[in-house]
C-alpha cells in the first residue's frame, strides 16, 4: 500500500477519475452545474463521458497490471451506473452504453496485459541473450588470458592424443627443445623426449586413464647441451568427464639439478674426509692402544701375576673397535669404478652390515649387469647404503636382502627388509635420508619407489632405464 501511495501514476489516475466523475455528475453537484462544463467542452452527450472512462482504466492496467485495471473497471462501472439507470431520459440506452464502454475498457485492459507480457518476455529474452553474450565474452576473455598465460610460460606445455601425437604446444616448447613449430606439430612425443617409447606411453596412459597424474624426470640432449627436465603428464577430460587426451608439462631444472649434484658431491667429499680421518687417525690410534695392551699383558705375565684377564679383555675390545672403525671408514670412503666396482661395493656393504649390526644380509646378483658410468654407480651405491641404514635404524629387521640386476628396459636395485615397516619409513616426505635417496635417483634419471607394509618390512626399488 505504501508503495502504491508513493507512486505518482496512482495520483494522476485518481485526479483523472475525479475530473471525470465531476464531469459525469455536473448537474447533481452544487456550483458545478452553474458553470456548464459540458457546454464549455462542447460535449453534447453523456456517451462521450462514458468513453473517456476507458482512458484511466487502461492507464491503470498499463501501469499496475490487468488485475488493477479490472478492479478499477468494476469501481467505475458501479460509479456511472446510477446515472445511466436513474438520471438519463432513456435508461436502457444509457445502461447499454455503459456496458459497452466497460466491455471496450475490459478488452483494452486484456490487450494491454497481453502486450505487457509480450514485452516482459521480450525483455527477459533480451536479458538472457545479453547475459549469455556477456558470459561468452567473459569466457572468451578468460580463455584468452589463460592461453596467454600458457603461451607465456617458460615451461613447455604440450597436448597430445592417446596415440602420442602432439596436437598443441606453447612457445616454451620451442624454446626448451629448440625446435620450430612445423617440426613439433603432428609429431610423436617420443621425437621430443626419446625416453617416452611406445611401451612406456602405454603404461603412462594406463595410469592417466584412471584419472591420476604421472610425474617423471628426464635428462635429454638438446643440441650440444644436456638438459634436465621435470615432467608431469596429466589427463585431459571433455565436458562429459571422459579422458580424451593428455597434457605434458616439462620444466627446465638443469640449474637446480646442477646445484643438487654439487651439494651431493660436497656431502660425498665430507663423508670421504671423515672416512679418511677414521682410517688414518682414529684407526691408527686404536691400533697403538691395542699394541700397548699386548705389551702390558706380556709384562704382567713376566711378573708372574696369574688370573688377571682385564688387559686381555681390553685388547679384545680395542680390536673390535678397530674392526668397526675400518668398516665405517670403508663405507664412507669413495670408491673408483673398476670392473664390477659397484657389485664389489654392494658385496662389501652386505658383509659390513652383518659384521657391524649382526643382521643377516644377503646379496643377489644376476652375474652380468654392469654399470659403466662411475657417477651412476656411486649414486646407486649411496642409495643402497642409505636404504640399509634406514632399515637398521627404523625397522629393526632380522634379514635384509639386496638385489641388483637387469630387468626389461633397464637396471633394477632392490633393498628389502623384514622389519616392522612403520615409523619414519612411511614418512617419505619428511625423512632427510629418503629425500636424499630421491635426489640421487633423480640425478641419474632413475625412478625410486618405496613401499612400506606394517609388520612386513620396507621395499626400496630403484629402476634405471637404459638410455
């Protein structure tokens, strides 16, 4: 009601009605009949007055709707009805004119309502189309911005089908792989990254078809330079959620890998220095103590003192310390790769683990696998040693097995224990030793997987593909 009373159109209609009522009953209203409004307006019949009532009725219907127009029509009809029935010379004719005028007003009201609905629908349709156009423009703008972001990325972003054929790529691909657009589009992904052979792609697609992502590391030779790439392959889905293709993001991490290599080299040099100190300094010092204990034991025997076992026991303990020091120093010292150098080092690691910790340790070798690259052999040895150390420290195993040999498409190193398989072994993201093992595997382009089962031990598997 308050909204109605504050609407200017409502008061205009009210004033219009008042004027028409005054005009219609001018002879019955004092002072008004003396003015002679009809004569002044040159209106000779009351029929015209009744027709004029159509105007405010239609205005009311146009502004406030059909219900307001029909309600106003009813009020007007009962307002003009007394004059038509009681004040006119021919009441039937006057009543017919009133009914006809109201019928015209009703038709006009319904027509206006139809037009209002049509206009409303048209406006709604226009608004919907405008909204769709705006949304489309926003989507196109967002898509354009996304395309600009992708194209401006320093990473290589490549789209390829389930058959491995490249269908799209960004400018970063040309920069990283130093290839032209025409030499990339339509070629197989293995043309860019030789590591992705058809059999490996089948395995990768088997993973991404399940909606998972595949993370990999690859060293590739581009031109005269060796480039380290961090690679992520993800599934691409259509509107229905079906996987139709895949995307590959390759990031140049050469600088990061060089830094990691430097850090590991520094760590290896420090370990080598500590091993040398243990061997040359502490080892010799313990050897001197052992010699003095033997001299002391002989002097006691010459003095004829029987039953004094302490000097002999001290000498035995020192000899054990010497043996442990040699074992530790041998594990820390860097070894040069010779004929089957890695195999010999793994055998020594097996023996040292048994002697130092008293844990049964078995080494299995296929007898034919040889690693020619000295750096690769060193990193594999460090991984094996770290895995054994973690098993002893966290798993409390009774048996450790080390297996080294060939497998389809590469070399495999497996360290398995029968410990608890819990604790730090499960936390692969926080353990420093596990992160170092992962870095070492990345440096040589190998994949590292760690599986821990409660009460069944931990299995560390390092797979090195053939290049």
